[in-house]
C-alpha cells in the first residue's frame, strides 16, 4: 500500500528544471533508496515532499491526502520527518534538549514536559546517544551530530522519515552502524526513504531503489536490477563503463 506519492512533479528555478515530471510512490513499511548523480533532483524531491519548495506542477499525496499546498509545519504534523545534508543542531543546547525540541513537532506533538522528556531519552537511546544527553551539541563529534539530527527527526514520531545523505562524511568502518540504525528505525514501523551516495549502504538497507537523473526517474527496481542497469552505470560513470 502506497503511503507517499509524487505525481508528475515539476520544479523550475528560472530556466533550470530541477524536477521534470517526476512520479514515484513509497510503500508503507519499506526502506526505499533514492540515488542519482549530483544535481539529479534528490534533495529537491525531499524539499517538495516536506513543503520547503512548492512544485511548479504536479502533486504530493501522503496517506491519502493531497499535501502539495501545505506549509512545512503542517506536513510535519501529519507525520513526515526529515534530516538535512548539513546538520545544524542548536549548539548551545544539550543533546537531550535538541531532541526535546523535536518532540513538540511532528505527528506526536507531546505537550506534557514529563512525557516529552521520557520520549526524548528513548530516542537518544535509539540513536546511541543516551550517554551524551547532557553534552552540548556543539561539543559532539560530526558523527554524533549526524545521529542527533536523526534523533531530532524521530522525536516527532513520524510515519515516514526522509534521510538526506546522513551517512556523508562517515568512514567506511562506520557504514554498517549507520545501516543498522536505518534498519532499527524501520523495525519500529517507520517507513524510510534514504538519499545516499554510498552504494554499499543502499544495497545493505534497501530492497527497492529509484534512480534520478536530470530531474527524471531513470530506473526503478530491486538493488540488483538497478546497479546492473546500463543506463544507471552510464549516468554515474559514463558511456564507456556502460558498454563494458
């Protein structure tokens, strides 16, 4: 069953077509990989879904509702959470306080402070930062800030979370830990869409992958089908590699 759909979405920035009639769906409960070369429209698709960018044409449907014209905070209330490529925690607040902010938004919208604190601690435990609860975000490592970004998005109790290159900059040895975090999030009945350049992470975490190129859907299928598709290889590596 589709939880989220983009229907013929176009986004134009002047003469630039960031998205050009893009359509795809996300099934409830799945981990979907969204990949493509730099500038292919991945982050723009996330921005359209979350209301940051209004599409020039087309629509976004979430849980049966057309959310195309909704502002970002209303979309968050419906149950769509996200991370950003550049993590920007509140540096003077502790890790716990950063996550606590997230509990007041999203589908959960916990207003009682005691319950919000309890949930914030649960989320910190989920992303492996419980021991850092009282540490200021500005003092965390880059990796810990990335995990905190995920935690803040999870704090709103989303139905679907959009992870925008949250593994960027981590070491190869840390990739399995990041993959396990994605799987653990999905195990709590949260649908996950992952934008990522680390193919090893995509092949480990996702069963289905959509490839974008120049704002259009280039390919869609299982991981094995996509990584061996000549059109995908050409988009990433050039025609010589595709022929090979």
